[in-house]
């Protein structure tokens, strides 16, 4: 090794470090995937605690007991989430028949224009019936597996809610616990890294929630003015989709445009498309830089790579968790860089 030039030795050392870090990250991801039933509620609870932490701290400063403040915060979360689900469900139930009828009329128009090709609604219905009969057993097994998935999701949601309660109630003890578990002489560094990572996640969650609320309000008002069916439910979908940067806005906006096209025609659909694009431009060039200016800034390419990696590992849930976890990683890197810079200056 000593016979090699100094630049080659440095390159070899960096390659070894990169391979070691990549191996540790890969093993950690595989372990998280294997134990996802336990890991997922913990990650969701950390995001929930980061989002709800300011409300809990405000209640505690108002001389409310920490347990009562944490309980009221969790109740507020359940009320807000339950209300959102009710709004979406009511909107879909109230306008579902209208949307289906519009889609049926559109299919009828397509059939009249291309009827010579032998495609009719009766033919499509017959083919669908045949396919359902042929793959009935597969569908039944999928329904059974779907029920198990729903049960698992409910269990993880309940566990995540309980963990949010404990994380909020015992947040004052986190610093002491981290210092007690840290290696000797590294307690200050480990505590600073953990604090920086959590602050990055907290800032991301607060900023994303505010941006999502503004997006949903603007698009919802536009849909109400254009008399698009299910406007409130579509606005709620925009709000939820905003937690998956870029991709969520595209999907939720596309759904709104399709609903407008099916019910109100091409002109109104173009208006809806214009509103969605205008709101996305406002979000990308004004809201995100202004609201997220005090948090970790990430290039859009980094965000897209993180979302893609999260989707490949854990599907939609991975897409939801990828960006805040990446923000936490950036916070750790910035903290280490600042500390080493200070040590270098000293």
C-alpha cells in the first residue's frame, strides 16, 4: 500500500468509506423492510410528533399537564383526520353517480364514433363479465389479502397514534436519554446531530402542511367557482398529495382535471388545468422558497431521487417518508460540516 502514490491511497480510502457506508445503509434498509410492521409506526409517529410538537408545547406553556396536552393533541389529530375522511367520503358519495354517468356518456360518444370497429358497450360488458368469471378465484384471493392489508394498516395507525402520544408527553426527556446512550465524550455531538435532524423534519412538516393548505384552498375555490363535482373532496386530495412533493401535486391535479373533463367538458377541464398549473407555479417559485427558507433546502433532483428510491423500497408509504428522512439526513450532514468547520478554525 505504501508503494502507491498519495492520491491513489486517498482515493482507495474514500472508496472503502463509501462502500462501508453503502453496506451499512443497505443492511439498515433491509432490516427496516423486514420489520416494517414495527418500524413504520415509529417513523409515522416521529413525523406526527414533528408536526404536532408546536401545538403541544403551546399547551404546556399554558400550564397544562404534559399528559393532558399530549392527549388533547392526539384527539385533535383524530378529529381532523376523521373529518377529512368524512368530507372526502361524503363528496364521493354525493357526486359519484354524477361522475359515473358523465363517464358513461363519454364512453357512449366514443362508441358512436368508433362503432364500426365493433366496440360497443354491450361488447365491453360481455367481455368484462367473461373476464370476471375467468379470474374470479384470483379476485377472491386478492380481496382476502386486501382485507389483511387493511387490518395491518389499521393496527399500524393505532400504534402510531399511541407512539405520538408518548413521544409528545416524554419529549422533555429525550435529551437526557440521548446523552445517556451516547458513547463517552460524544454526548454533545450526538445530541446536536439528533436535534438538528429533528428540527429539519419539523421544519419540513410544518412548511409542507402550510403549502398543502394553501394549495388545497386555492384549487378548491377554483373548482367551486367552476362548479366541478366533488370540489371539496378533490381539494382534500390535493392537500394529502402535497406531502409527496411534485408527484403528489401532479396526480391530485390530474384527477381534478379528469373529473372536470368527464362532467363539465373540455373547456372547463382546460380552466381547471390552468388553475392547477398556476397554483403549482406559485408553490414552486414563491411558497416553497419563502416558507421553507429556514429549513433544509433540497434540490428538486434530490427530492425526485428520494421519492423514487422510497417508492422502490416501500411503495406509496416509502414515497411519503422518503423526503422527510432525506431532510433529516441533510440536517445531520450540515451539523457535522459546521462542527468540523469550527474545529478546523479552532
